[in-house]
């Protein structure tokens, strides 16, 4: 029997690629840059499975160009790049990679928080420019993280890992979400639920965003929200770029409405080199690498491979966002 055909849209951990290659006829896109859209449309023409990454827009056009497609396995926990209803209506399973990146992503979000608060990147630039002439009582002062108040927006896995890290810094932890966690979970992590977003923003010294990108969360942090924040506040976004309105963020940072920001995600990605945010010193911007540890990216690739192979066999992928496809 011939093996199923798959397109793997980017290089990833060798062990995952070997697993896929042993069970399928695999085509791998070896370039670092994504396949151009017309090439992508051509690559999916006669495949049974697709392993995509979070920058690949997998919409109805791609699905219609791929009549045999049974499974799209996205190497990411987020799947806002995939039109899931379009996949479901075509009987295509969609897999993602939750859980394995939680702690690594929270580590990095906390790194951004500290880097922005304590002006680490500014300090590095200052040193390299040769501006470090002396120790000075007022040079590059930032804000303390310990004993400050952290406001977590979104109480999923990564948000809760931020709460754990905050406890190590003796922070007070507030959180906001549409759904409140159980009282015992709040007690275990020392969390205070704040149902009103503006109240959380006005009380927090650090605000960290951990919500998926949906129509409801698009530009969830914009002019009104920045106006509610403290002038000493630091905003961290390691979720999805469009959750924060970039124009409003620029105005808030430029005018001193907030102190600083740390971003792992931007809108758009990659951030254009003429984006005004890049002219500011009080922002740290990383190129979407919060889950980027060797171990975690290997686990994500292995999980994506497992989802892909299960879907090809007509089985439920271990992590599937539209299991109803098999229940029809
Ligand atoms: C994800 O998996 O959605 C993350 O953004 C990758 O870092």
C-alpha cells in the first residue's frame, strides 16, 4: 500500500522529521523563510496531511487546493492562523501542541518583564555605545519587580505559570479572565480575581497578557486600557501581537503614559523596520521566541508529528482542536 503524502512546511527537530518520514512520503520545505503563497498552494495539491507552523495562513483556499487533505497539524499551541470552522466543515482534523511549551513560555515572559522593568537592553546598548563613564546614583533607574503587583490577563496554563513565578518574587497577583478559576486554585496560587479589566490595569505594576487571539481579544489593550494603567507600569505580551493595538502602545510609551513594554509578538510579524515602536528605548522586542528552548521545540515537533500521523490513520490526534470531525 502506498504511503500517505505529507508536506512539512518548515525544518524542525530531526527526531520528529524522522518519525514522519518513516511513515509517510514526506516533502519538507527546507527554507527558513516560508514558502510563497503560490508555492504553498501548489505543495498541498495532492497531500493527505500538512504540518504547518504558526505563520502559515491555512484558510479555505488552501483546503480547497488540497482535496485529499485529512489533517492539518500546527506546530503551536495557538491556532489563530487556521480557519478551524472551514477545516471542520471539510472533515479536516486540526491538531495543536498545548502543554509542552507552558513553562518555557512563562520563563521568557518573565524575562521580558524583568528586562523591561530593569532596562537591561537599554543598559547593554549604553555600555556598547561607550556611555558608561562612571557609576551614577541616577543612571538607568528602573522599577522593582519584587513586592510589586502583577496583573495577569488570561488564566490559562501560561498565565498560571506566571503566577507561580511571581510568588517567588513576593508579588501580589491579580488576574482577569472571562471565567473565574476555582477557589482552591486561587488559594493555592494566592490569586485575586478582578472581574473588571480596567480595575486590574489601574492596580497592576506589571500587566502580562496570556489570551488567545480571537475577534473578542483583538486590540483588547488599546488607548482606553493604556489610560487606565499606571505611569510606572510595564506591559508584557507573549500571546499574539494583535491583542495589543500597536499604535496605542506607541503613544502610551512615547508619552510616558506607561513606563515600558516587553513584547515577544508584534502586529504584524515580523515587525517592519520602519515601525515607530523600534524608535523607542523603553521597549524590548523579541522575535517570537518565547517557546524557543531546544527541549521545548523538540517536544512541540514530536507532538505535531504524533498529531499528524494519528490524523492520517483516521484516528483522533492526541491534541485535536476539532474532535467533532470524527464524531460526525
Ligand atoms: C504557540 O505555540 O502558539 C507559540 O506562540 C509558539 O511560541
